[in-house]
C-alpha cells in the first residue's frame, strides 16, 4: 500500500538537504529518498565551504534559515577571507572543513528538522508528466507526494571513468540513478550530459611536509551563520606545492589512455576546475600549477590534492603524485576519476525551479547544470521553498538578480542556459557592490519573510539585526565628527565604525561588524542606485548592433572565455551577447567600451 506525503526530495546531497529542510520548516510532511543514509551531506570533492561569491551564497542560504552555514562553522578547521586585496564587495569567506564531521552535522540537522529519510533508489516518477503524483522506489514501491524535488547531483545516469576502467555510479562506492534517468528521457525532458572529476586521496603519513608552503588560518571572529554559531576551535595544517616539468611529462605519457581525450566522455567539464591532463593539453608551455594539500578532516589520515583532478590510469596518477615536492614516497589511498552525469536543460526550468511542463516537479543543484556545494545549496533552499508553496497553493518565490547571488545564478541558468557546469563568480553580478557577504541578512529578509520559510528563532534574529542596522543608519544621519556629517565621511570612506558607535552611544549594543556593513551600504549607495538605473535601461541594448566587430578574439577589454563564446555564436546585438552563457556583466561593459572607442576612432577619421 502506497504512502502519501507533502514533499518528496530525491537525493541527500547539499541541494537535497536544503530543499528538504526548507519544505519541513514550512510545515510540510517531507521525505528524503537517498541510496545510503550514512553518506548524506558527504563532501564528494574538496573539504571546503565558501570562496569568492560562493561564501556570499552560503550566507544567503543562512538568511533563508538553511543549514549549510551552521554546519560549516561547527566543523571548520581553517578560515580565510579571500580577495582581501580588493574591495569589500568581492570578499569571499571560505572555511576548510572536517568532511566527516560536516556530514554528521547535516544528518543531525535533518533528524532535528523532522525530515524522514528513506534509504532506497528512486527508479522513476509516478503519474502524468503534467502532474507528478510521486516517485517509484525500488524496494519500498510507490511513494506519493504533492510535490517532488529532484536533487540528484552526479548520480543521474552517472558513469565513472579512470583510464580504460568504466563503471556505473554517481561517485565511487555508490550506485547511479539509471532508471530515473531513463524515465526522464522517456517523458521527453531535454536531458544533456556534463562531466566532473576528483583527485587522488593520499595517506598523510606517506608524505614529507617540510618542503611545502604552509597556509595559515585567519583569526577574525567570523562566522557564516547569523544565528550565533562560531567557527570551530579545531585547527589543521594546510599546505601548497607546485607541479613541475616531470609532473606534466608523467601526464603526457598517458594521454593516449585518457577517457576524455579518447572521446569516451562526451559531457563538457567545468572550465574553472579542469583535470590536470586538461591543463597539460591546454597550457603545454606551463609546467607549474599550484596544488593545495588539504586534510580531509581533523587529524585525518587522508589528504585531498586540490588541483590534481585526474581520470588517467592508476599508474599515471602514481607517477604524477610522486613528482610533487614531499610526495616522493606518497601512497595513494583512493585514485582520482571522472564522472559523467545527466542534467536537465535550462529550457525545461522556470525561475521558481519548477520544470515548466509540470505543475509540481522541481529541480535543484547539479541536475540544473551547476557545479559546487554552495550553488547546490542555494538552488536547494529555493526549490524546497517553492515545492512547499506549491503544496500550499501559493505563488512561487522568484529571487531577483539585483538582490541576491542566488537570483543571479537562477537568472543566468534560466535566461542564458549553460554549456558547461555553472560556477558562481562575483563578476557575474552587475550589482555586486550591493550583493556583499556582509549584508546578506538584510538583503534577503523581505524574501525570507514573504516566503514563510523562517523559523520563529531565525525570524527574531534577522529582524533584530535589521532593527540594529536601522539604529546605525540613524546614527550616521544624525552624527557629525569634527563638524563633518557622518554621511559625508561614509561616502569618502573615512568613517571609523568604532568612533561612530562611541559617539552615538551605540557601542556595546550593536555588533561592530554590523556597523561596518551599514557603513559600506552608505558608502556604495550612489553606485548601487546607478546600477539599478542601468538594469532598468537594459532593454535598450537590443538596438545596439555588434555588426562592426570583425573579431571578438581581438577585444582586450573582455575575458578569454567571453571572447571564445562571442566568436563562436556571433550575436547581432548587445542584448543577445548579454544572454549568452559565459558572458558576464564585466564583459558587456568591455564591449561597450570597445564600441565607444571604435565610434570615436571613426568620428576622428571623418
């Protein structure tokens, strides 16, 4: 006899966790179906959370009451604020985590969040495509639900590769969701293929760290979560090394056995996380590539070699690893491999993450064409919210690209599509002076309150912070320093937050970091308003022609990726160029500058 619940989440990765918890917080009876309970929340790739733009997504997920930020805080082994040499708008918080502790923390959160976990394989959907009635489980039979979220990660039609070895799986040791993949194709969903990969894991006792450069942690009292959690006091040593000519030669000697170069892998891989053999082929003149040596956990016996992803045969991986400084006697515990998997084309997905041809089927994470834990979590929380709102017969939540990185990501995926696994960068957001990691709580509050996803505790925390920010803003409006209004000092970048709090009597009642954040809001206010005006004026870009450009490859004002895309697709207007995957707002600005120079040159000639 079949059971019936409100929301069914297929998959227990970073997207599935956030989707299930969001639906449960909104009062839905929620079930997660995953192949192995003990691998829920596993860090299948590098043991880290955050980074440039990615760290901002983590804080946005936290502002929607998600769990990633708290788990990252509680299990951190090292903290760094990336991009500090640039302005605060593009700073990126990042922690190295204990991978096993992180997974356990997420599993405990699911248990506390009243999410039922069923250990099974989903083999297909039940009902008409227009109105999905639930899922079919291999052992437990039919499970009916009012909404379904697909968060299948790399498991949908997953195939693993290493040299001549090929086997089914979403990652090593796990099965792939082949029958679900077949069912989606049978229902005529547009399904395509991507690939990713992972590096070998090394036994820590087999290496010598004396010849490596140590990466130190920053101690600044930061936490991802706004709920009062703090970074773990556990600390680990992290190192960097560089590959050399011998490493490259070892890879070259086995390129003829690469499944990627042999054409056995059809899916395109992530541009910004290529395999080492990709680097050797694309940059033959370069021998040195940085490799980050990251422990998989506190006092873990395993090390992760970030930057040495490979699907070359085992003997090739041994040769490459043992050319690295300090790795001459290294022992590989688990070899690297590539995984090819299915994802659903952007044409099928609505801005709410509902599949357009259905009333109640949603998608989140890598099945939408993204890469990365953080991107998955951002899509997961949005899909979970909208699955619950579907059950409640409420309009779906759509996040604007002007208000959140999650909104930028969804708009990019849906509006432009992806031709490679999508990774978030701050340069993808034209309003990044506003979309900072320090103000995610205030930016996301209207959406969080309107969606109904917040627990009472989280709502109280966020509203309290917003009220405190209002008091700081009032202090800026009403305070002067040596006769100069604080607002003017803000815009000059000369207002000291400690001095403001002391002068206004707020010291001790509000957090210093919150004052710093509000001051940045005021400092950038003019730029933010200008960006909003530009956003409204963007419709006029359809009249700006690019026909005068002979070769996009010669335009130095835009990045190499954008040059390749533009040269291949040859858009006719600026609006068409903006909508292409791989073309960022900074590239559009570069095109405008280039067109302006061409126009100026032509006018001077005439």
